[in-house]
C-alpha cells in the first residue's frame, strides 16, 4: 500500500496510507495529517490520485509547499519524493505497491479469519460469574484487605514508616519519591515498587536493591516480612492490619 | 533523560487494509498506538479518531491546566496519568457516538496503548490487547495486561498460558474503545532509567514474535528506528497474519555534568 510518512528532524511522526480519498495536510486538527506549527496554513496542501498518478497540490498556503526543495503549486509525485511543509517533511513511499498488485492478481481475497470482536456486557458478566465459581479471584485474597507498609529499620529517610497508597512508590532522593532518602550521593531514583493485580513488586532504580540479602534480578514480588536494602537504608515490607 | 523514538506500521502479509495507526508528539513526549476493528474499512476510522482525540485532549490540557478531566479519576496514580486515562475515555465516547450515529460505522472500535513521559516518569494507559513492554537490564517485561478473553481467563486461573496461546478465541476482546458508551481504562506508572527501552505494539507483533526475539532484536539494533523496522520485518517473516505496528523508545542518559559524574563514581566505588 502506498503511504505518506510524516517526519520531523529525522523522526517518523505518523504514517498515512493512500487510498481513493485525498489526504489533506494542514494546521487545523481535522486534516488527515495535522501539523501543529505556525508556519503551516490551516489547510495547506493535499495529496491525491489523478488518472493513476499521485499528485501534490498546494492550497494557496502562505509559506508554500516544496517538492524536493522546489516550491510547487501542483506536481506529480513518485516513490521517494519529499514534500517540505514548514519544517516537516512528508515522504512518498510506494515500495510495497508492486507486490500488492501481483497479490491482487493471483490470489483470492484473504478470508477474514481472526476478525477482532468485543464481548458484550452480558458475555462479560457470564465470564466473571464463571471465574467466581472457580473461586480463583485474586482480588479477594486477604492481602488486599490489609495496608501494605514499609517500615524503616536503619538509614536516613524523611519518615519512619510509609503506607503504600499509589500504584508507583519511588525510593530515592527525588522530590517525587514517596520514600525520600537523604545523602549527597544518593540517586534520585534508587528503587521503585509497582502495584500489580496480585501484589507489590520491587524493581531496580539507579541502585540494585537487595531482598533478604540477595540482589534482585528482575522485578521481585514482595512478601510479608521481606527485608529490603537500598544503598544504606534498610526497610521491612509488611501488610499491616 | 533523552528519548530516541522510532516507529513503523505495516499492513502485514495477509490483510488488505491497515487498520492500525500511531502518532508521536515529540513536543509533548506523547506516544499513542491503536489497532482498529470493525472490518469493511471502518477499523481505521475508529483507530484514527481515537488517536487524534487523545493527542488533542492532552495538548489542550498542556495549554490549559483547567481542562476538565473526563470520567472518574483513578486515586492511585498521578494527575498526568489521570489525564491520559481521561483522554482515552473521551476518545471512547467520540468513537462510540460516531458509530451510533452512522449505520455504516456500527460496530467499529479500537485498542489503545499510550505512553506519556515527563522527566523520568512514564504514564501508561491502555484498553484492549495492544501492549507495552519495558526492556531493562536485558529483561523484557510486559507492562500491560491484555483485555482479551483468553488473557482474563489466564489471570483468574481458569486457563493455562499454553491453552491461551493455542486458543481460537484470541481475537475476542473484553474491552475496546468505542464499542460501549463508557470504558474502563487501565492506568499505570513507572520510573524510567537510562538504558531502558520501551515498546508499544499491536497484537500483530506480539502474536507473531516471541518475547526473546523482541528482546534480542531491540538489544542488537543500531537505533530506535532500526529496532522498529526489524520488529515489523520479523513479524512479516513469521507470517504477518495481521497488521503490525510498533513504537520503540530508547531512554538515553543526558550528558552528565562534573557533579553528576562524581556522584556516579562515588556510588560505584561504594
């Protein structure tokens, strides 16, 4: 499928497939390729197929459209062309066209197997009833009814105990940290704890924490009573009643 | 913290239409990817509207702090993460209204996975089976939980992961943007570290390419764009049965000042 690729300073921002409808480019958000830049007119240019050829047309824009660095009002496009609008480039990519045409010629249309569908409300309810019947709802495990807490055993912190209320708990010197560590050489993000559906997981920051004396590798699920060491701070993770 | 982004979407080897789309907003540090559904060429309408609505709502909130939050905020995540979830709920309503108003658009919907980065903090929100992965210190972790029938059955323990992989029900979603008047959005956050790579992808990647292949491809790529291109190529080489889209972000350290270098040296020498 032919497509237009929007790039800014070398990064790809957006790709738009080319079909039968013209593709519009401009500052207004209802364009197919909106570009939020004052150098771009509200409806700046459009690209469309005419008599089998791809054409770019400037829509009387203030600052113009440039094809391969030449200002154009209307011009035919070929694979690899670059349209410059403001500071954004739009590249024409038709490399996949040949394969697609052959494909159309020789094969019957692909069957729509695997068509994505969404359960309706009744089907969802039935599924959850099934789950409750299986008695496996992790949300009802006893840990969820108690308050996860970090208690400080030693080291310089701003409090002696922290309740974990959010999904993300940061341990470090950062102002955003829940457990704020002191000390000139302490990193902003020393470690972090993420809340998942089935419990709390400790992960590394700019330090690799230890749990019960062993450095953690990947994310490590915290159990009641685990001893955590981050730098010179020692904490106990527990579920308070 | 510098971010290098690369992205690619491709129709794949079997389908005729690409219903996926993505958009990157470097000025906002916002990355959104969507996989449309509904067939008959309306999937891409849903995914495009969803992505544009999310970007517009976040941009509006950046310009004006008083922009109202749409829907019920999550109490356990930051304001910015709530903003992202709000944008997805708004996109849901917009696609839903359009699908209800126009008989030709009936039944269209989309998945969304969106990442918004402020400083080191990643805000992540999703609906459906498009995924976010974090590659840190050589280990790939899936940050999102699929809203699909098989994944939900695995989570509640009535299906094994092996049964899920073999199931013919993999395309059945339990949540999507635009199919109901309201949608529950999953929102999460994470602190990013220098050296991390973040991947957002549609199921056209995650069903075609294994986790170890994803990890090794990103680790051996010369740039984020190179990683995105190679992941899409790999999905196509492995069959390409669906549209495939990826956004790859590499988190790079800022050039350190003397003071920061001294701290790191001190940290490493104890």
